[in-house]
């Protein structure tokens, strides 16, 4: 059976988070003329995630299948790839297990795909829902938490913008992904085997580089739940570091292979310049200002990134 949309939910130990998300999906409106399904992709959970899904299956919507599958390779990238292969929808919309979509998210996704046929992928408007007050100036690093608030008008992510939507709330055309995105990604997502982030940007870049448009759809609104422990200084520094260490790979994907040896030193020199100026300006604030410390850590990790990635490649 073919559907308009598969909502794919990669999850790891999501038993405590899935109920709120599934409840939001049960309340979707304006879907009478749509065919859609929900697919939970269990990425080796050690809690009772499967039991939670099975309980919901007993009381689920009659005309919207709720399925579950397992991906044994650890990492968000592998879970998304499994979701793509298992999906039966022409579109696949990815929701993280800690995101809560508004009641029109499904209908807004399908409508946007019809109105923008050249969009290979498009992202949501994402707001933060914080368990505790985030630090001062948090908006400067909010994008590391997939917070995406770019107004109420759809806009195109031009390649020269060097900006892309996060995977939380991302909708892709399944056939486009299958035709373009490699089966074995370089970045796999943070796990016990990797500290690297940005695996979602890698997949989206392949789609954009192939000539498909990438869009922001303001009507697809989500709330990203951010617990207290993800706002600690230690976690914030870890998060920006994991993104910075992957930056060289993401940057080089924007260029053709023959261009990369020439543009690598240019990018590295620019990173060093930015980090030096930032350090000289804010070095006295790093102890008490966690946001400044995070921005400095991201710049430092960006400089280290190519050497870190080369070292990891030699190990594998």
C-alpha cells in the first residue's frame, strides 16, 4: 500500500518521550483526504520502548497504521536510513522522539510538497520548550538544538547561504533520498562509537548538491523539548564540540572534489582568524559566560576538525 506521508520516528530509549509525541500525532487535523502512517524506528533501545508502541497500537487510529521496526546499527543516520527503506509513503517526515508537532503538521507537510514540486526536502519551524530557563544569550547557540525560527513565510535555502534545516521536522521525498543519498554515510550521529554530529546535514547536502531545492516551511511547527540536563555547561560544550569536529566534512561536501585541496587551507585560515579574534575579545568571559565558552569551543573544534577526521579515518 502506498501513502502520501510516512512519519518516521527514530528513537533510542524513548519510552518516556514517545507517548507525548504519539498523542500529538493522534490529534492531527485536516487529514481526511490523506493517506499516512506512523513508523517508529527502534535503534537498539534498552528500555520498554517496544512495549509502549505495542500499547498504543491497541488504541490507535483505525485508518492510520502505526508500525515499528528495528535498526541494529547504532546511530541516528542508520535509523533514518532504515526509516526511508521501511516507509511506504511518497514523503517521509522525520520527527525526533522529543519533538511535539502542532495539530496541522501532517497536513501542512503534504500541502507544501504539492505546492513546491522542486523541493527535495523541507524543514519545520521549531521552537524550544525548556524544562528550566536557558542561559543568557542562549539564542546565539539555539541552532545547535535544532531551534529554527525564521519567520512565517516559506523561504528557499540557497546553497550560498551555507545554512540547512535540521533533521527534526524534516520532510523528504523518498525517491529523491533513495536515488541520491549514499547507503553508507560518513557521519552516523552521536553514539557510543562516535562523538560526531551533523549527520542530518550530510544527507540534506547530497540532495541539494544534486539540484533539488531545500525549503523552510513555517506552517509545519514543532516544539523541541529540552530537559534540564541538556542545558548544563558540560552538555552544551559537548554538543557544540561534536558539531564543530564534523564541520570540515560538511564544508568539503559543498565543493567538487577537485576544488577541495585548494579551498581547504582557505577555510582553515578563516577559522583560525575567527577563533583568534573571538578569543582576544571574550577570553575574560569564558568562565562565567557559558554561551561565550560554547562559541569559542565551536571555533576551536572547527579548526581541529580536519585533523580529527583524518585521524579517525586512519584508525578505521
